[in-house]
C-alpha cells in the first residue's frame, strides 16, 4: 500500500486538513478493508478497481466521488485489482458549506454535484502516474470553490480551539473561545456539520489515541488517558471500543503486526 499526503494552500487550511493519495493492490476477487473513525469528513475520488460497500445484502459499487462522513464505528469497504484514491480531508463543520450541500449524518454520502466534472481529468492523470498534477487540479478546484463561500468566524474559532485541545475541551469553553453562547454555537455547528460539538470532540480525542497507539504500540494507556483528559484508563478504553470495536490493547497488538507492512503513519484504510 502506498499513501501520500499533501498540504493545502494557505487559504484553505481552515477548511481542508490535507489532500491525500492512496494505492492498494488486490486480486480479481474483491477483498475487504476497514476504515477507522476520525474527526474528518472526506471527499473520495477513486480509480481503477471497483470500490464498493455491503448494502442491503449485496455489494453496492460506489460512484466517484462520494463522501465519507463521520463514523461512529469502523466501516468495511471492498475493492479488487488496483484501487487508487485521491481524497480531500475536510473539517466536518466546513465540508457541506464548501460543496453547497445540506448537512447530514451517515457513513457514506452519495451526492450530485458539479465536482464530478473532475473525475475524467483526474482519471487520465492518475492512470498516467501524474499524481502531483492530479492533486494540483483538485487544489485549484477547491481554491475556486472557497472563494465563493462565506466562512463563519464563529465556527473557525471553535474549530481552532477544538483542534488545539485535541477534542478534550468542554463545550462551554469551546463556546467561550468562539465568543458565542453554547446554544448559538451548537445550533450553528450542527447546521454546518450535522453533528454536535461533543460528537466531533469525542472523535478527535479518539483519533489522538488511535494515532498514538498506531505509531507507538507500547504506549502506557493509563498515561495516555491522563494526557488526553479522560477520567481514567477505563474511560479511555470504553470510548476507544465504542469507536473502534476493539480494545486499545488489541489495537496496539494489531499495529505492531501491520504497521511495518503499511508504512510509518496511520492511514484510514487498514486491511481487515
């Protein structure tokens, strides 16, 4: 598996975390891979092998692009042959406004949008191995889209505070940082993202635990709980299992086994 991440232009850094490219190889028979929850929504373009999910008892091929919303538990997808992905990792309180779409919950959002016009352009570049050029096309598209979006200073300030605290800041303090009442912030945040501040903060904090255990599987879990503001180790373990479906210790064992095979950084797609 090959995974690369690309920084967004300065103008987009309050809206987009990064752009990324991923390539995975499998055979003619569809193989499954797991997507772990995190604190981002992602717009996914895919090329080559089919990308599908289990839906109503059978495999449903997914269009390109589609959107991965916030997850409350791991999601399983299927691919065959060579699957290549170019994705835009967005903050969940910005992605729907950026696309001009109504917010909503759900693991997968299938939508109609002019962004689909990028697909044949990116497909040609990806198949030619011109990944940097493909990323440049995506960056330019979102630079143009960003210029027509009115950004909310309240959500911007709330997002900065949440990111700095890695999701460990109480909602009342997030509202204070955003110079808003809790009620006003929650209303605007849910309208933009489909989720509450508490929902997203919990995923941000889970992501920190997940990434730490992926990079350093021998991390002391009790110490990590204290560092990230959990009540205690039991609280961390309960929340971790809620989102990952497994315990921190089991995830760490899996990381020891799979990390050298994947690469040094955690990527959303993990072979199950």
